[in-house]
C-alpha cells in the first residue's frame, strides 16, 4: 500500500515498487511511435478505494480495492490507438505500445521523442497526505453511525436510514513524446445518507451528502455527519406532505447549489470539444454567436480548491485553467483535450479526463457553474405570481439536439411571490437554447451543490461538481398532473 510520503514523489514510488524507470518509459514511447504517429503518451496509475455501508444502525458491508496499470496512446491525425495493461513490467508496456501503434500504423517512423523532463504540479488544490485512506476503519464507521443516528432519531416516521462512506486516492504519472512528464495524487471522499419516511402507507426518500478532495477533517470542521443525516431525514419528511405538481408552462426558479446539475447536463456536455469537432453538438457552428440571455456567463474551473471535480493536472498532463464558455450570452469557448484542441486549432485548456488507465482521455467537465448575477434571491421569488421553485433533482436525460427532461425530487409552488406547498416528482421539459434565452434574473448567491456527483460519458465516469445562483427562467414546461 502507498504511504503518505509516496504521494509527494510518485515517480520514485513507481520506480521502487514496480521497477518503472524513466528509461523504460522513454523506450515505451519510442516503441509506440515506431510505426508512425504524431504523438505518444504513457499514463500510469495506482489507486486505492474503500467503502463502508451502515443500515439500521449496523455495519452492513465494507470493501477495499487496489488498482494498478498503464495505458499507451498513439495519435496520428484524428486517429487514436490505445492499449493498456495491469502489469508495469517492461515487456508488458512494450506489448501495449506495439498494439497501440499498430492501430494507427502509417508504415514509417513517427515523430521523434523529446527527452523526458519531470515537473511537479504548479497548482496546490488539495492535500493528498491527509487523505482518509490513511485513517483507521473505526473512525470511518463512527462517521457513518453518527450520520445514521441523527437521521433515524429525528422523527418517529423515519423508517429506514442508509449511510454510505466512500473514499479513494488516485496517483497518476503521465509521460509523452513531447518530453512532458508530470504526476498528481488526488484524494476523494464522500458521505451519503438516504432516509425513508413513512406515514399512512406513503413512503418517500430524502437524500443528502457531501465531501470533495478533502480528508476526514472536513467532517469535523466543515460538514458534520449529523448535519448530513438530519438534512436527508428532513427532506424525506417534507416529501411525505408534498402534493403532485401542476402541469403546463410556467415560470421556474432554480434554487442555488444543486440546480447546477441542470446547467451541467443541459449545457455542459454540448460544450465539450469532441462533440463540436464531430459536429454532434448544436453549438458546433455557433462560436462567437449570441446563444443565451446577456445575464448568462458560464465557466468550468478545475482549479477550485478541494472541490470534487478539481485536479492539479488533467489526465493528459496538461495544467488546467479556468475556462470561460459563455460570456454575457455569447459562446466563446469549448472544453478541450489535446486531440480536440489540435483538430480545432484551439488551446488545450486541461479538460482531458479518463476514468482509469483502461480508458482513453476525452474532453470532460470538472466544476461547471453559472456565474453570480446582481439580483437578490428574495426579489427573484417575489417576481413570480404563479410558478415552481426547483430544489433537488433525481436524474435527467439530455439529447445532442439540446432537448432534455429533468426529474425533480423536491420543489415548491410559488404563489403570489412566496414559496408555499411542497411538490414531488415534477418533471422539467425543454431545450437548452430555450432555457439560456429565457433566463431573465440571476441571483447574487452562487453556491456549489453537494460534493457527491459523478458524470458519465461514453462508458466512463469521473467525479464532478456544479453550481448556480438562484435563477429565474421566464417559462418552462412542467410535467405533472392536469
């Protein structure tokens, strides 16, 4: 198992434990380019993961796993060859390099290999040495039990509570044919609570969770497990008394924080560069055009300290930057990896991500958010005579055309400028272009949602976070009961 000191020097860790020297990495890259190619890359990973589940006041299960492997990529034009192995010995790396090169074989030797130069990440966004993987199991179990007891003890109508604690530490080393060699050690932790309330045969579940690229100190100082458990139970109790939603077109106000999921899904994926270079996104030909209300400014920023979607280098070794996607309604950027940046003749902005060494990097979101505006949140709610206030979400679907449906777990009616009755299982229906253009008020209360989110794309999952201030959308279709 990796030690605290190893997270400061992953190259030495891989060399001492697995014999992966710089010379063997260079020879692997040479082999990858032997049959032609413009670029080659070696991605090496060691990962730890563990989890604890508590239900009905008892530990139901624990799990622990270790991952180790390397992937070799070769790029020629727009073609990519990729192969991976869970064996870091030199012959296995050579086999992977040979396989990747065969996929894009040009029949002649590729671009020359530059000398590898090791560099440490310039950014310091988290403290891997404080990762919870170095703490004992008992402390993690106690966190879960405290969250469980807070939820279960809140009200006699709470019938079941389930608490999940998961953690990980991912250590990566990336070397490429341009001479870049860089590493990162990324901690990650989350604590989730699901509480089920029951009354007169009606059952409803509430959820809450938090975490990020933090250690266990987060649950002592910033977000205590009792608060997470209590908020999950409170939502379940509110939903017991919630009504069915109205149906039809009406103003919708998005609550700050968790509503960032809607920005992530409805807009973010369509601004990833691969969808645009393939002309699969509705934004592929709209660079520089007005696509939203002038109140809309959207960023994706992997450099925010301790957030779940942050990283000090991306999975291609590029230093990430805060990326402006839409500025005052005008489309001005995409999220790029090295390949998409090269094809689109844009700068790589550090959004090449992969689930593990077994996956090729692709453009992905990190921490995506709608920037704060100037309106007071209460002013926004007061401006609505009859509408819906969206609080928490349980899923959604978005098409390449921009059409979407989002399912709300909890919302409130807005009547005469005030929040009134809670409603459950409402659905928001529309298209992202309509949403962007119909935003007419943006609050000054930007907040990031729960630090528990995972985003899926092309069979890969990566940790993300998103945020938004209070937002008023002039009109949306709400699915409910007529």
